[in-house]
C-alpha cells in the first residue's frame, strides 16, 4: 500500500529540466437520474468546462528506503498556495495505479491539484481530482492509458469516497459533450457544450447523419446553495430507506427511468420546454425521498418564478447545487439573478447548442 503524507506546497514551479506529469479534468452536473442510476436507471449529465482541475506530478527526493511516498495537495484555481491532504481513496488509487500500470520502481512523487470544482457541491470534485491525478501520474511515468483504464482507476477512488459509485462522475469528468449513462456505459450525445463546441462540431459534421449535432438550444444555470452536501451520506440514507420499503425503490427507479428516457428524446428533438418540465418532475421525486433541502427547494421555486423552464437539485443532494434550464441568455441572466436573491452563493452558466457555438 502506498502512503500519502502531508506536504506544504508554495506554488513554485519545478526546477528547469525537471520532468513534470500533467493531467486535466473538469466538473459535471447531473441533469436527470442521480441516485436512481445506482440502482440501474439511466442518467443524463453535462460537463462543466469552466470548473477545471489540473494536476501536476513531480518526483521528490526522499531518504533511500523502499516505501512509496506520494503526497497530495489541492489549491483553488489560480492559487499560489495549497492545502496538504491525505485521503484513503487517493492512497488506494496510487496503489492500484502501480499494480495496473506495472510501475515497479519506488514512487516518490508530489501531486498538486489546482481545482476550480467546489467540494461538497455535487459537481464531481472528487472524480475530477482523481482523473487529473491519474493522468498526471501516467504522464510522469510515461504510461499510455486507454479510456477504460482511466475510468477503472478513477472508480477505485470514487467507490471509496462515496461508498457506492455508479461511474457517471468518473466518465463525465473527461467528457466533452452531454452524456447518456446506463449500466456502467456512457454515450456522448451530439450536443454542443461551451469550450468544446468548435472541436465537436467539426467531428460531428464530418460523421454520418445519425451523429450530426442535435438541435437542442438552451442555457443551464447551476447555482450553489452554500451548504455542503455529502454524497456518501445521501447514498447511505437512501439505501436504508429502500431496504425498509423495497416497493418505494421500485417506484422511484421506474419513474426516474421514464423521465430520463423521455428527456433523452427531448434532447434529440430540440424540445427544450418539455425537457424543463422533466427536470422539475425529477426534483419532485428527489424531494419526496429526502434528498433535497429547504434551501434547495426555495432556489428551485425562485428559478421557476424567474422564467426558468425547469429546475431541480443536482448531484448527491442534502445541500450542494441545483440546476435550472433557461431558453436564452436573457432568461438565464434573470434566473441567475433571482437565484442570488434566493440565497445562492455563486452560479455558473453552461450554454448548449447554438448558444455554445455562437453565444446568442
């Protein structure tokens, strides 16, 4: 087992000539299907490119013993200092990384993760940090990992962090467009998302008609309640609840599956208003099983009152973030402003479709 020990980072660049491994990932937002996806229901998610995580891995000089020493530290985006941390999920990640990539030498490495993904917000912070770290270590040790290998390694960390991880966060942390996820497999949907629109548009228009961009145009507004959620607690809460009432689990999974599949067709046919209604209905189901909070409910109501087409809690719940859908940029601005009035501490806009490619 590798060990992760505390280390203070000053933000100084590595010495000239020092080999550096770099890994990148980003946050995500669940559109529909959180929690039900753990029990076999499908889910939809989008990447949030502006919430980026970049890991830098460098070798360190330690006393000459045989023990692995990999230290992790995280800073906010653009920060010059970092907070050391060690966690069981990242320790296990290092151990499995060595095993699966056949690194036989002693690992003595510093990993600095510069992350803009807020922790406890339901936006995939742990998966983004794990993915960035995996890619940085692979780069440092000159290992080429395919998509499946990266996913498997990130899942090691995610399972320890959350207790029961569906895999959607691990995949979404590296996605460049919306994802449809079911039974451990994901399909990227041809919907342009800001920051990746130009690259994907070229790829899709050169493909067959079935892969051409879908005409779904809107702005997703993500807002933070300011209260940290806890995905692991939420997963355990629902597990206990559904063990006591299996029929409630069956109904929940069936209803969420129907909503998510319907939302997939809405995406393909450009039915923005219908998609919004499914968001709000999914929120009702999540509220009924105890995943939302009074603050999140108030923010959902505020988004709808401001003209949002739909809104819901997003991610693990018990705090964290909510997400709303707006028809255009003006409406998105009105929704974001109303959410601030309702107590949101910060918000982000994720344009999709023509708003991602043209901004208007």
